[in-house]
C-alpha cells in the first residue's frame, strides 16, 4: 500500500518537474481540461482501471506510465522488504527505488533528469551513509568520483554520447552503492540500452540517430545490480578464476 501511494506521488514529481511546475500546487488535475480530480479518481491503479484509461471530463487518454509506475513501486517495495536481509538494506532499497522511478518518469516524459531530484536524494544518501556505514566512507566517494569522471571522459570523446543528467545520476548512485556495484550497474545499463536500441533500429521502431531516454535502462540496470549484484559477480568470477 505504501508503494502504491508513493508510486502515485512519484508520477506527479516526474511529470511536473519536466514542465517546470510545482509538485504541491495546483492540486491533482487533468492536464487536458484542467479539471480538479476528486479523491476517487486518484486511487492508484484502480482509478485508471475504473476510468478505462481516460479522463472522465474531456476523454483524454491517461498515460500508461501512471499505473505502470504505481504497480512497479508497490512490487519493488515488497520485493525489497521480502528479500533484503536487514532493515538498513531495506531502507536503502526503498530510497534507491524511489529515485529511479522518479527518474524513469521524468526521462520518458521529458527527456530530462531534474537536478532538484538528484540534490534531494544525494542529501538523503549522505544521511543514510552516516546512519548506516555499511562500508568504509571512502568507498562512497570512490564510487561517485570514479563513475563521474569515467562518464565525463566518455561524453567528451563521444561528443555528447551520454547526457549530463545521466552522468550526474550515476555520480549520485555511486555514492550510495559504492564502486563495485555502481560499475556493475553502469555495465548492465549500457548492455540493456544498447540491446534495446539495436533491436529498435533493426525493427524500425527507433529511427537511426534519434535520441532515446537512457534513464529507464539506468533504473533497470541499477536495480538488477543492487538486488542481484553479489550473485552476478560470483557467477562471473567462477568463469574467470
């Protein structure tokens, strides 16, 4: 239930910040007819199904992103609670999921990763690392700095092949995850993005040279690295060693 409610809020944050709007005012409304939504039209997932994906006032289609993010947040929150070994790692998972879902929405909706979101979560990650020093403090700084300068180097020589928002996002993630996990997340994100982009161009779904949001692939790669990183690294090491 908490995941559903927060997922609904993360939709609001992601969509509104891409338009330069406040996340507090005005209250929830239809972006088409500006009609203020009553409470029963703001119930996560169920309202979308009840309204059949359309505004009751003007009939404008409601983005499928809304129920997708709400369901994803609910399931991921439950997954973190069920499989993470301690309350500290559960809290870390919830913070990570929250950031990545907001970024997913903002990047898909507006091809941007808002600095305001990154600043807020960077502060939260610093507080978390002070409260729960799972690994030495220098690992957070090493993870953040290493991935930042690596991506900055790639961006420079690829002439903007990766966006500034993606670079800053990975720097924030590196502080929370540490060097090993953030590099794994970067690798997985790149593989996923390259595979989907290649398949999309081959099938004609994506035009060659057309930019696609990298945020969703960062989100998926980072979550895989966070939840299954130890198993993936052990599996890889079994082949190398």
